[in-house]
């Protein structure tokens, strides 16, 4: 393939621009704010799940409290009724009187047990409600942190995007000046070699694979026409001669 020395030198600028675009893309993907936002999102999801679980628990506890309070009221009503019978002298038989008094004593114990259940349920509700409030406060704090981190990330993305836009515009201008066949070869090499399609020959060394050329290869390059498109024998990238090639 033939191409003017100027066109070949432009490949080095094109390679530098491609390397710059790759660096910017790597920087964009590697912003620490991405990981920070992911971590905040995971923590927020955990707290959201915790709140859902606590809401279900609080619902169960409210129903348990309502049932226990209803049971207490039912026992209290029965105690009041039995005491009214006792106070009104409606029970005259000693045996019936003894049974009624025993029943009242049993109901009083039952009322005490039920009231303990109510207190226990209320304490559990208070604990669950406190945990829910803490989770809600945590989510509020996370939301505030996400706004700060998102703003910081977006500012950096904007800066990176601006730099990438300028580099892409310059790349398009340089690529537009290249012969189509040379550009097509460069693109193929760039795809094969991880983004580096052309490299300079400096000091007798290929800047693509960083290997020094042997004497035979250097002599062959010296003998080549200036418009001959050369390839590195080691990595097969386009090898561009420069004033620093050491020829």
C-alpha cells in the first residue's frame, strides 16, 4: 500500500486521539461516584425492604393489641357482672358463693395476664416503630447523599463529555483527510490490537509493541520508498517513520 508520508504521520495523531478517547471512556466508566451511587442504592433498597417488613409487623402487632384489649374488656365486663351479683346478694348458696368468688379470682388473674400481653405488644410496637423511624431517617439521609454524589458525578461526566466531544471532532477531521484504503487498514489494525492501529518507529523501536527492530528489518525500512506503508514484523501494526526513527 502506498500513502504519502504526511498521511502516514497523520495516523499517529489519529492514534493519539483514539488513545485519548479510550482514556476518557475508561475514566467515565471508572468514576468512583458510580460505585458510591450503587452502594447508596443497595443500602436504600435494604432500608426500603426493612420498612416494608416493619410495616407488616406493625400491622400484625396492632391487630394483636386490638384482640388482647378486646379480651381484657371481655374479662373485665364479666368480673364486673359477677361482682354485681355478689354485691347484690343474688347468690345465697354457700357452694355457689364459693364458686362465684373462685371464678372472680380466676378472672382477675386472667385479666392481669391479658394486660401483660397488651403491654408486651405495645412495647414491641414501640420498638418496631422506632426501628421504622430510624430506617426512614436513613433513607432520607441517603436521598440527600445521592443528590450530592449525583451532582458531583454529573459535573465530571459533563467535563469528560466536553473533552471527548472535542477529541471526536478532531478525530473526524483528521480521519477525513486520510486516504480511504489507509484509513480502512488503520481501523482493522486498531480493532485487532486493542485500539492501537498505528505506531511510530522511534530509536529503532516500534512504539506499539515496544520491541526493537533487528538490523535486517531496519535496513529494509531504510531502503523503502517514503510513501511505502510499512508494518511492524512483530505486532503487524502500521509502522510510521518519524525524524526520531533512528534510520
